[in-house]
């Protein structure tokens, strides 16, 4: 194997990650300096004002503070477990009058950083360094909380890359050199097992996972049952191994796989808190299990005694030190015992990729690491858990959403290329493609299958002809190119709005609502409610999403159906599906400029969310200057003529 090439490639990765880090940090600083508080709240990056609740020590002996959002409750926010936050207060600057002073409100940060421990609706628990709670609780001015720049994730990724590059021998060095070469991966040789409840390609994928000695990729196009296959593979692996590590890029993806594993009766220990908070999810988190352990009340009493002892300390008291040391060693002993039991009982340890660096996993090794949604994770993040593993199974779809990269230069130089893509390129023999989809009407799926998956994905017979109305065309493209608009109506051109220059197309947004209203009327309002027919309205542009949400909220017609309608960006719909999908493309200009819609993976995600009906609204003259959208437009027109 050519040793230098893998290390050189990783050094290049590190440089690009450094560039991304600087870009993101700089963007964050600029945003903090220039963006008004109202805008930050609207974007979901801040809560203001908040009501500060009680403070307490949580089960892991961290100091926690409760906060409640008191305004803009409807806005979706970006706070989730593990994210760093800062508290701030708003202070008036001096102006000639009250209104001027209020307009010049200044954000004053408190001098410490907290970490989100738990979010449920409008309540959030933040762990903060001891001794700072009173600063926030007793503040006279209105207080808020905002996301802070996430140094920790970057530090963890840099450490992981350094560790991989330094590895001279052992499993980590072996996998590193293997992934960057065309040397075939090693395999075990077993006779294939039968899983009658899986289809042939799923069964093949599970067998390939069992035979992989080094690496294996489960490639799951939309609706092909990737999670089902992965859960089966994990279950079978646990017949041969005592414990496995399961990771994913986001908390949501970890929750999803955990829930499915728990449904199979597998003992899961989730490191970190779930993003959807319910008792079922909380039941398998480390924090809840720790607090429910029979030895925990004793540990709590010792920790309380230690805190009281520290408060009442007088001068250089020899007995104080002896007593504190005794309590400390007893607390440590109990903690080790509880952890040993929790980790000993668990068959699956689950966390995000960054979360796998947790001190709780210090020194632990696993024969197998499963990484779900691997196509959405930066390569550096995948190396974090890999130092703990003998072999790695990646699952995902590199033809859907890529990782988020903010630096255009880093993106162009290849930071967006994932480890999964690298392995698919270098080791096609290690890839198992799932080929039967259970989500969409065949006409919706066919285009995606032909363009992205070489026509290999087929529809299961039970879903191939699913539809809502008889003689309905499953896919439509409503072309706004030549549409007339009335004198008081907005036109169908894209425009910039707001400080961050988001793109909206107001005419197209109104048309989207009218189209949905007409389709609801065709189905029959009562039937929509009786059968709970759900709808997704997707736009690639965040500003258009906000605008559409506002329109739906104000429109009385949609009031009975609001619980069945979700409006979000493409990224917000990853992994989800709806009966009806409407996509508002926004772009409409004379130059055929379509911006980041050139990333076709985004469009693949958008069109494959629909089970029975897909309606695209967009300016065909602008969009079809790109060959992909030309092909899509012609395909949809062809369905009309069939």
C-alpha cells in the first residue's frame, strides 16, 4: 500500500477543515455583530426574552439552569442537545428619546458558555459552570439565550484526524491505508443466512455486513428500507458479538435508529439526550438510566455532603481535607460501579459521531461500528468513533443530501467528499445497493431511479400504483413562465428580502397555496381529515419557507388542516415522507441562474418525499436551461400524454 498517499490526503482534509472552521467562525462573528436580535430570533438562533427557572445539579452532577421561551413560540429553533450557548442581556444605549434608545439596544454577553442538555418545546435546560446562575437569575434587564460558535466539534474532528495520521500500526492505521487504496477489503466466508421477512436485496445486504471483515456500505435509496436492513444487520451482529457502537451525524438520526432497535427488544444505551423528548426516548438515555440506578440516591447524598462541606470550610482545616477526600473516593467508587453496570448490560451504545468522543467511552473498544446517514457526515467526523472499532459498516445514500459545508473554497477543494463516497469509488465490491422501494407511486420513483441509481431501483407491487384520486397523474409541473398576473397581484419573479438576502417568489408562494386548496377541494375536505392525508410543502430557500408558513397561518381555509401540513426546507425533510408534496422552486430569472439548485442531490431528496402525488411549481424557462431540470420537465410532460 502506498503509505504517504493516505496521510497526504488526510493532511489535505485537515487544511480544508481548518478553512471551513475559519469561515464558519468569521461568519458567526459577523452575524453576531451585524444581525439584529429580532432577525436572530426569527432564524431560530436565539430566544428572547426568556424566563429563567430553577437551577439544580442534574444526575451527572452538572449545574443546570432551566429557561423558558416567552415570545415567538411558533418559530422553529436550532437549539438541540450538546450545542454551546451564551446568555445575554439587552441594555439600552443612550439616545435623544426613548424610541431612539430602544432602537439602539445593545447585546451584553454574560462571561460564560453553557451547553444545551435538554430541549422540549419552549423549555430548555442548559448546563453552566457553577457560580454563574445568580448572575442570570437576578439580572434586572431582559435576558436571552443564543447559540454560540461550536468550537468543541471542530476540536474533536481535528484531534481525530491527527490521531489517524499519527497511527503507525494497529487497526486504525490499517483502515486508513485500506480506505485510500484499491486493495480489496478482507471478508469472512459464511454460508448465506435466510431472512424471509426481508426482500432479496435487503437479505443480501445483511449477509454482506456479516461477511465484512474491514468495511461494508449499505446504499439505501429513498424508501428502500435502509433502517429496517440496518436494524436486522445490527441484531444479527449481536448474535456474534456482545456489544456494538452505533453512530450517526445528527441527534435526530441517532434517535430514529435507537427507537427501531428498542422496538426489537435490544438494550440500547444512548449517550446524549434525544431531540424528540418523550418517555420512550428518554428511557434509554444514559442520564435517565444513571438517575434510576438503585445506588444513585446514595451517590446523590454523598455529592450533597461534599457541596455542603465546601461551603462551610474554615481556613486550613486538616480534617476538612481528609473528610473531603474520603467522600470523593466513595463517590468515584459508586460512579464507577453504576457505569460498569449500565455499560455492561447494554448491547448497543449509541451516540452522534462527535458524541462518541465522550469521556464515558474512554478506553472502550468495539468489534463493529455502524455509522448511519454516513453520506451526510464529514470524513473527519467519521474518524472520531473509528479509533474504537475493528470494522466499520456505513449506511446512507450519497445521492441524497451531502454534508453542510459553509466555505465555498473548501467545498470546491473536496471537503464535501465523504468517507462513504470515497469507499464507494475505491471499493465498489464493498457496496450493497437496496433495490426495492416501498414509499412512492412508481411514476414518481422512476425518474429518480433512472437518473441517480442507473434504473436499478424498482417499486414494490403494493406501492407501485398508489394514489389518492382515480385517473390522477402522480407528478405535475405547474409552469409559471407565461402566467399572467392581475394588477394588484405579486409577479412570478424571484426577489431578495431581509438583511441576509433570502430569496422569495411571492407569486409562486400564492400559487402554491391555491394549488393545494384546489387539490384539497378535489379530494374533499372531509376525506382529507378522515384519512389524515398529510402534505409537505418544500422550498429550497429558507426565506420562501418562512413566507409560505406565514401565508398558511393567515389563511382561514387551511385552519382545519394545519396539523397535517408541514412547510420546510429540503434539509428539514430529509428522511421524511408525505402523501402529497408541493415544491416551490423560487428561481425565475432571464439568465437561467439556479444557484445551489445545481446540487441535484437536494432535488432528489425533494421529489422522493412524495408517496402519491408530487406537484412542482417553477419557472420552466429558467429551470430547464439545466439538463437535469429539462429532463425532469420533459418526463412530467410525458406522463400527461400517457
